[in-house]
C-alpha cells in the first residue's frame, strides 16, 4: 500500500509541475483568476504543512480543521514577490522534504486509518485536480 501511494503521489506531483510549467510559459489563467504561480505557491505551502503536520500527528496531536480559504490567502501572501522559478523551487524542496518524511514512515501509517493515509490521498488528489484544471485551461 505504502509504495503504491507514494508512486501515485509522485506521479501527481510530476503531472502538476509539468502542467504548471506549461501554463506559466503560455500565460494560462484559470477561471478563478489563478495562474501557474498561484497554483505552485499554494501547493508548496500545503506540502510544507504536511511536513509539519504529519510529525505532529505521530507525536499524538489531534486532527486539525483547516480554513482552506484562509490558508491559501496566507500561502500566497507569504510567497508574494517571488518569481515563478522561486515558487517552483520552493515546491520542489517542500516535496522532497515531504517525500523523505513519508518514505521513512512504517507502512502501517499508509493503511486506511493510518496517520499518513488521508494526507497522501488528499495531496495526490489535490495535485491531480490542479493539474487537470491547468491542462483544461491551456487546451
């Protein structure tokens, strides 16, 4: 289960990165007004959050409800002033840290109900959703 989930996560990451690079090069804007810069900055922030949240869960922290609108506004504000290349580099670094963390976890954390299971599934779906949106907008 663990290896399959990590492979799916990596494929979704590579897909969204390619879609964002293409969208940026072509000046694609999504219907909500976001472009590749916003998508990548937003995803980088979520991967940083995962790198912090998963260890907290392992240490016994309870679940956390996110105000995604507030989180996204904060993520974009923190990345303000950075170029696309800089937010892309941040996304790559955040992804590497998160994958290293996940790779070190015992496989039981990837089983349904495990501490990494929901996070990895949600992140994989999230990356694929953004990739699809960017691909569709650029078609």
